[in-house]
C-alpha cells in the first residue's frame, strides 16, 4: 500500500475498484476508533455499492489509496453497514467539531482530517495524523474568515459543551454534489441526533428536496425539531402533494398551525389535496403541471419545459385548457407530449397537437386504476379533472411508484433473488463457489 497522507473530505465520492479494475462503489466516509493516548486508528471505509447500500470495507483490504481512487483486494462483505459502539465516522461526526488548543491559545473548528499509514505497509495500519482547523474570525465583516492551521492530534483536545449542537457546515459542504435521494440516504445512515443537526443546517430548499425522499417517520421527526416558522418555510418549498402527505402525518393542531404560516397560495394547494383520500388520483396528484392555452406555440411550450426547477415527469407533457390557467382551470382540452412538440415547427399552435386518445381520470379514481392506465398506455403522467371537466392536477409515474412500493422501500435491500446474485458475484470474485455436498470449486481445483 502506498504510504500517503490523505485528507478524508477529499475521499468522499472517490471510486473504489477491485484488483481486476471493476468498479465496486464510492467512498462515503472513513471509520475510526479512539485510543487512550495515540491518535484515533482507522478501521475501514464506508462504501456505497450499487443499490444505494452502504457496506464496510476493512482498511486491511485496501491496497492503494490516492489519486482519486481506491484499490481493494475485492473481498468485500455486502452486508449492510451498521455502526458499532466506539466507532466514529470522520466526515459525519468529526468535521465541524470544536477543539481547544492545549497551549491555551483558544479554540477552533475541525474542517478536515488527514489520515496516514504508520508501520509496515503489509499491516495496513492507518491513523489520524493531522487536523485542518479554522479559528474563529476576528473581524465583523461577513467576508472575513478565521485563520487556519494544521495541528497534530496531541496539540488539541476535543471540546464539547452540554446542549451545544455540533456544526454540520463541513459535512454539508462535503456532500454538496449529492442528489437529494442520495443525501437523504446519507442522513438516514447517521446517528439520529446527528441527522437532526445536519438537517437543521440545510438550506430550506435543499431540506425540502431531501424530505421528499425520506420515509414518513423521519420526515415527521425532522419537522418536529424545526420551529413552526422554519417548518412552514420548508413546506413552502416542497411539492404540494409531498407537503400534503407530510402534514397529514402530523397532529391536526400543528398541521393547521403550519398551514396558517405557509404562503397562502401554497397552503391553498395543500388544503385542496388534503380533501382527497390518499389512495385516489386526487390524493396522489400534484397541482403544479404546465398549463397553457390552445393558442400557445411549440416554442413557448418548450421554453416552459426547459425550466430548471421542473420535475422530469412534469416536463413530459403540457396540459392545454380554457382560462383560467391555475387549477381548477377552465375546461380541460387535452395534453401535448414533449416528443410530439419536437416534430413540429416552433410557430405551431399546441391546440392542434392534442392527444385526443388520452382520457383524463377523475379525482376519485382509485390509485390502482391510475396505475393500470399508466402501465397500459406507457404514460409518464395522466391528467385529473373534476365533475365539470376542469383540470385539477396530474398524477405522475413517481407519485404512483411512491404509492405502490412498500413503506420501507428506501431502506429495502432488495429481493432475495437480488441478494443471491450479489452473493454469487462476490463468490466469483474470490474464486470459491459452494457446490452440492459441501465441495467447492475455485482456482486450482477441478
């Protein structure tokens, strides 16, 4: 193993390969254990493998670390990682901690941690060698930053104040490039209190995106920790259907308090959705599709689809109605699919491109029937109308998947068949496949 000093924050997202050059996964954290007098010892890496599962890779299995990649022996246990007592995650739990200088010169915040190999390379003995810390800023200017320094573990001591939360700024910065679903999985893997701390420091929009990807229990837990004003701001940033699902899980009194604090327009959409049963089209739909008049052109429709904040499923088709153009709209005329718009010149009117074969569903249509329609006609979304044929929303494929999948699907390891295949792949890597009668076949055996 190459004896290299490595900064842990830079390891986040690095690709892990086996000796054959096949990609195993990506590094999500480094695991250490504290010792009485010596610096904490590195025991392994937390690696995300396909299927969004986090597994533990012992540091002894790592043969090379550096240059943006990590090479392992390929012997990886694919069982889901579970943190044991005494183990500490460097990125999730050490970055942002306060430390005090032993010489009495003040305190600082840990921004990065360097690990380094010590002893014979064959033993794979890695430990924390340095901390990159930042002192408090001395100027009132918002652009000022405190002085930084590299210190050894023995030059500082960790400082913990009762009731004081650990800063999550560095952790958030390290995972800034993660998609909301991946960041949600990262938070769910953290110790519960740490998850609440990190969630509390996320910007409102980012937290809203993450909450939409979390199980309801964790959604409620995080929202409960936020003050009413902050919780209302986060709900304002969520999709109305997701916000309605979350508020439905809260005690009715607090749900009503939060609705009163939300922006009136957003709150009206949520209240409207709460009137429908969760297993109906009305309970699944979103009230924010793209809606235009029949006189709108292909160029105008494509411009609306290009909006950065638009969910892909909502961008697959445009709804055409009579005025008004906010749900509930005027009479629903039809939908125009994105692919069809690409086949016509920019000046073509969307009213001439309607998919007249697509029948809308009513808000009372069962979720099972909506699922059947989407599957039967290979649709990404289906419009929802009221008794007066006014558009009230659309149900998208992701809404239906959330309904059909089990409640714990985000933490589900997959089917038994998937686990069996993963085990076989692991055995193939090691050259040892069990055969009937307890025999094995492998390298050097017939």
